[in-house]
């Protein structure tokens, strides 16, 4: 059993100093839905948990003219209940709603999903297509990293010792913009994505796509933005040929593994199907905005 | 390692306990407070047998640390019925024979109560999605869902 030391600082500076000065492996504790399980199975003798949920702002979400400033540790249950956020970022909300069960969503956070940096993390493609910026606080001050540069590999990210994720910022989308996220799992609930796709689209008054972002999950070591798929949509009215071209570009950009959830070939194919379907949903939503 | 002193509220009653910082709320309830109504199925968030409410939100007590409930309000199966009688949901589970071995039942009843507080008039589909994190290896779910839907109707009628 791992011997745990628990601290619950009430300030970012307090958390940074605990994390920076720890002489045992130190972990930020948000909802704990990944961390507690990983600790049970870990070979570490001792671990420091720095619970960040008592720090002001970590559990809040503020939607303003500048966009969404999301406290990274807000539970998915609280996040998905926010009708104001759902109107602006329905795809991110639906991604958060897919995490685990009602019980898991009662604790799991979007910041934890991002920092755990699993290739299959459901909220990451939705963050990527919304141009999320990760505000990281550490001993040297604050820095802001684009979500697509945050993950560096399977379960790895750009944060250094002593750093923590303080805010996730999503800029306000342009007019007539919306997003969608879809994943494929073998059952209807409680499973990990075999493949996932997030799409954000901006349409003009004639219904032509004038801006797009496409991200794929669970088909590469990290979630990826696929600019070739976005380019296939921009300038089109999202006709079947354009959607197929985007799907093909997403499949081509993927480099999935084969495991018991699906073969590499299967994943490559369905990630394209998901891109098509998510693009259609995002387009319908963008027309309503 | 020194144990940590925690002050909390369980089922509306003030409660204090000592625990190791790595102990889960489930460990504390069962081993230290002798509240064994909350069950352990998997210990990894998959089965829902350990469901409790934390500040009104449904959670898996196997994924919460005991030290995290300092100052919080915890609700367990032991607090579902007030007084000596059974809660309507408990009565309906008996009436519909919605349990066999019973290990999943406390978690499902706690979850059903949380569901009906959030949404007193769920569709069957909404009820099934809400309870998807509560696994039952015995009943095949049909009787559980009937008990849940009947509880909802009865509670609405009685309100
Ligand atoms: C039964 C079950 C089902 C699940 N289903 C899904 C699913 O369908 N899709 C999915 O994507 N995930 C799923 N998960 C995984 C998990 O719930 C999510 O990844 C969740 O979002 C993690 O959030 P958390 O707040 O619990 O993170 P924690 O467990 O608290 O933290 C996760 C990691 O991130 C670090 N961390 C957290 N917050 C910060 C911060 N602010 N700064 C720096 N580091 C930080 C922690 O140190 C840890 O390494 C499931 C988990 C369970 C138990
Ligand atoms: S014991 Fe907690 S979910 Fe199974
Ligand atoms: S009654 Fe046995 S697991 Fe549900």
C-alpha cells in the first residue's frame, strides 16, 4: 500500500510550494477518479496528494464576453448542468457528459481529464476544437499553453515539477459557430472511447463553412488537431464529398493501435465516420446560433 | 504515519473519525464507523455498490478519500429512511423483488433517491442512463427499473 500524505492548501502559491518542495512523488488531487485508482496500483512507497479543491476559483466557471474561464477542478456533474455554457459549447458539455457514470461525473473534472492526458480522454478533442488555452501556474509564474501543445505523449504533458493547471480558457466562438463531440464505444455507457471526434464549424449566412477545426481522440498517442480535415470542410456547404474528404483526412492522420477494443484498421475507419457525423451535428447547431 | 482527524456530517448527524490519509471514504464507513450498508464491489468506480452522496451529489465512496469529507455532508444508505419504517424506494424494491443477492441494492437505492430528487419524473431511458454506473449481476435490471419507475410515480403522487 502506498503511504499518502494529504495537503489541502487554500491558495495557488501554497499548492505550488508544496508541489515544488516535495521529496516524494507529488500529485495534484482533483476529483481523484484517475488518481486514486492509479495510486492503489502504484509501486511508489509514498505519495503527496495536493488537493486543489479548496483553492478559490478551481471549482468555478465564468462565462463572459471574452469566453469561458473554467476552474479545472469543477466536477463534470456541475459543468454539464450549466445551461449557459451548454449554449455556447455544446460539444464540450456532451464530452464531459460521456465520462463514466453519474457517480464518476460527480467527482471527475475536465482539468483532471486533460492532465491525466490519456489518448482516449473524452474532453480533450472538444477542448482542441475550441482553441482552449491552458493557464499553468508554477514556481516561475504563469504561462499559457495551447491545448494542442499540452499533451506530449500517452499519459504525459508539458507540466514540470511544481506546476499545476490553474484555468482552462476558451475564447468566445465567432457568430454562427458551434461544436460537437462523438465517440464510439461497444456499449451505450461506461466504456472508454475506441475512437472519438470533435468538430467546430463556423458558417456564413449562405451556409458555407468559413472556419473549421477537427480533432480526433483514441487513435494516436495524444488527441490531435487535423488541419487537413478542417481544410476539406472550409469553403464548402458540407456536401457529401466534402464530408468524405474530411473523414479520409482524419483517417489518414490517425495512427491507432490494435487492442481488445478494436483493431487499428477498424479505428482508422470509424474515426472518419465520427468526423462526418460530428460535422453534421455541429453544422446544424451553428445554423441555430 | 499519524492519523488525520476529520469532522463531518453523515446522514445529518455530526461525526468525527480518525483515518489514514490514503483511506477511502468507503474504508472509513465500513471499517471505522461500522456503517456496512455501503458495499464494496470493485473499488475502482465501475460498479456503484459504494454509492453515497457528498454535499448532495452522487459519488462512488471508493473514489473519495476519507480526509476529503472534512466539513462535508455525506449521505449513505443508512440515512435513506427516516425513523423506523422503510423509504418508499426500499418498499418498492421489496414489492417488485428487485434484488436477489442484494449486494448492489444499497448503492442502487441511494442512486435512485438521488435520481428522483433531481428528476422526479424520469423516463425509463433517463432512469437507465442515470443508473448505468450501478451494476447488478443477478436481476437483469428489469425488476430494478420497474421498482424505480413505481417509486417515482408513488413519490410524485404522495408529494
Ligand atoms: C468508472 C470510470 C469510468 C471512466 N470513464 C471515462 C470516460 O468515459 N472518458 C474519459 O475520458 N475518462 C473516463 N474516466 C477517467 C476519469 O474519470 C477522467 O479522466 C476524469 O476527468 C479525471 O478527472 P479527476 O478530476 O477525477 O482527476 P484526478 O484523478 O484528480 O487527476 C487526474 C490526473 O491529473 C492530475 N491533475 C488533476 N488536476 C490537475 C491540475 N489542476 N493541475 C495539475 N494536475 C492535475 C492529477 O495529478 C492526476 O495525475 C473514467 C474513470 C472511471 C473510474
Ligand atoms: S466499489 Fe466503488 S464503484 Fe465499485
Ligand atoms: S442483486 Fe445481486 S448484484 Fe444485484
